[in-house]
């Protein structure tokens, strides 16, 4: 007790003898209050772990001896060290090769960063693909020709994925690193249903402009739709990659470079020597101006919708 006081580890101390005298209900209550468990037998260590788990806690256990093996095995995360007994290392989930718990904190932070960037891609891809699916399906029903050729759809997906290959390098907002995150399928579904139709609305806008205002042919229509669809879903990455305002969260240099490079290639294709092979035709100033306006409008609408969505989601 004196040592704990000197170290500043305050709280109730429960000994193995006290724990032995308690039933599971009483022991669970004691575990919730206690900070330190002293002179605890191997099976009692395992009991403490299991009762804490039953109370809904995620339990980590650090041990290096034979008498720690059961608790290491039962814990959600068993941690041992390289110099530990073989049975302890076999029972552990993590074996530290250096005597420094700081590597665990670094690992947790890096894991949260990887998970956050994975969720970014999932949210962006599902919402964009859902929006494109809506506009392409409805366009196929209303137009006398396919809105995009199959090869053009595949080309757009290839360029988009190539541009987003650097998402793992992206910066993650500090608040996302401060708390654990879980795979939330309902959130992904709601995000897709909220932002997909916004994407489709931009597609329908270019549909109306090209078909009802300019009365263009099929090749010009497809070219304008390809450029608009690809440009909007690419540029909006800078808005959807963060829950903050896009102006208050700086993307990584690699993500910025690859995204802008993919965007430049997608916009330049109709003016390149590959245009005829890909079914494209050069666009005049009118469609290009309309696409530029739609990109700006789309980003502004997504920024407003994002603030509304995450206020309701949190």
C-alpha cells in the first residue's frame, strides 16, 4: 500500500484472499472499484479478467510468467515480453521485443489512422458509385443511347482508384485518433443514401444541359458525362475525406498529387489522340464551363450536407 501511495496509484486494493471470499456478483462490484489486485493466484487473475469482460470492458493483460498464462489467454489483448516464459508468450496476442509500453500507444494510434483512412475510401467510393449507378440506370431508360459505354465506365473506375491509391498516406484529423472506432455498417449505408443522390443530381444536371439545351450527339453527350462524373467524384474527395470543413483539414501531399494527376488525365482524355479509340470527342467551351460550375456547386452542397449529416450521426 505504501508503494502504491508513493507512486500515486490511488484507489482500492483487493487481495487474493478477499477475492476468494466473494461470489461473482460481489467480486464484479469489487473489481469495478479496485485499482490494484495484490497476491492474486493464477486462476484468480483469470477470474478478474472474465468478470471485467462480463461487465462490458475490453480487457488487456500484461504478464510474463507461467502463472499469467490463463489470464493472458482470456484477455481481449494479452501482452507479454520477449524474455517471458514460453507458455506466456504462446498465450499472448502481443509480444513486446523492447521493454517499452510506448510502442503499444504508437501501434494503437497507427491502427486508428489506418482504419480512419479505410473508412474514408469506403464512404467516398460507396456514395459516388451509388450516385453514378442511379444516374446511369435512369439515363439508360430515358435516353435513346447508353449514357456511357462499358469501356468508359471501366476507364473512369480505373482512373479514380489509381488517384486514390495514396489514401493510406493521408493525414487523419486529431479527434479521430483520440477515440477507438468500430466498423459501422449503418453509418456507411446512411452516408451512401445521403450523398449518392447528391452526386446523381449533378449527373442529371449535365444530362439536361447537354440533351435539352445543346441537343448534342451521343459521343459528345458521353464525353461530357464522363468528364463531369469523373471530375465531381474526384474533386469531392477533398471534402469527404474529413468531417471538418475541407479548408481546415489539409490532405497529404501524396493524395493531393495523385488526385489532381488523375483529374488532369480524365479531363485531358477527350482532347488526346486516344479520344476516338475511347469513344470521346473534344468538348467546346460551353460544356466545359457547365462542368466547372457543377464541380463548384457540388463541393459546396457536399460541404453543407456533411455538416448536417455528422451533426445527426454523432
